């Protein structure tokens, strides 16, 4: 039976990749830490499609899109995910009338499809250079840049502050 889904919320996509992805956990030295107790809100799929193995698999498949610095490769990766998951547009009769929706035939593809749809929308709206991996030291967390200045380089203010403090200390040592 087809699974109806929506694109993930961008914040849910980032949390999924950062908290369940192998690379971000390895770089942060968190492979032996437990996974979060709850999945992120806004995954866009029915709750019964969300379990730890599915989230780890989806996070590891989605991470390379953020890691790539080549716009054509990013587009190709997202296009391949959309094709591989077999996601299809449909319409459903909802409480507010007829609504656009997406379906996948295999439940195992639901999370990857929802993430790929979010990436497709983001690439279409903002372009390829608005996704990335944190440039902070010992961090491989991903980010989605929707800032008005188009210049995000860090996953969080915490990583940005660490980098600024480290740069300040380097400059201070160089002058003393």
C-alpha cells in the first residue's frame, strides 16, 4: 500500500542528518552516545515509518548532498534519490478540500523520499550553494542556509563562537 508523505521541515532534515548520521556522529566523537529519545518533529511521514534503523539509513543517504561542493553533483544526488524512492505526486481529499501530496510504494523509502523532496524544494528556491557542512573544527554537522545574507558557514552559533574565540586567541598569541 502506498505511503502518503510531505516534504520534511528543513529543521527536521538537519536534525535527522546531524543526530542519526554516521559521519556527523563519528567526527563529533559521539558514536558510543545513545541516539536521541525522540525523532525530530516535522519528518513528513507517518509515525509508524519512523524507527532508528530507518532514520540512520536516511541520514546516511542524505548526508552526501550536504557534503558535496559541486552543484551538478548535488542535483544528481537528489534526482537519484527521488528516482530510487519512486516518489510520485498525487492529490488527496483532506478536511480543507483537495490537497497536493506525495506517495511512495515502499514504506522503507518514506524518510529518504521526504528528505529528498525538501532538498529538491530548497535547491529550486535557493540554489545549490545554500547547503553545507559546518566549517567548525571537529564538526561535520550539516546546515540549510535560508539567511538573507547567503553566507552561513557554521551549523550553529556555538560552532561559530568557538571558531571566533580560537581565531582571537591565535591573533593574541601572534602579537605577544
